[in-house]
C-alpha cells in the first residue's frame, strides 16, 4: 500500500482530492516537519480494529497458537475430511 506525506496546509488545500483517493494508500500529515496524523480509508481502519480485537482476545490467540503448534507437529487433517465429519455430526443431531 502506497503512502504519501503531505503538509497540513496541503491537507487543507487538497482535502477533497485526498478523500477521493484515500483507498490508494494512507496519507501522513506533517505540521512544521513533524508527523502529526494519518488519513486512512474506512476499510483500513476497520481491518486494524479487527486485528486489534483478535490480538486482544486471549482465548482466540491461545487457540491460534495451539493450531500453529499442531501444524508444526504434523497434527493436521484435510479440510474435506473435517467438513465431512461436521456434516455427519449435524445429520446425526437431526
């Protein structure tokens, strides 16, 4: 994803253009040469929020770590087999 840096005055002068093109990459906004803020798309913000939520969920992270450990240890199953087992379980419950 491309990133561009602009001054605060450029932000003021080009805000409509920047908003129109925000999906092309984030924009770093500087004031007096100092990094002050980012302009990012809603889609990127939502993805960041989702990532934070996953990282913040200790049970989910433990499950992910366990899954990675299982993969490393060779404890894997073909996805088609897993779905077949789930289908059989659901049919048995009906």
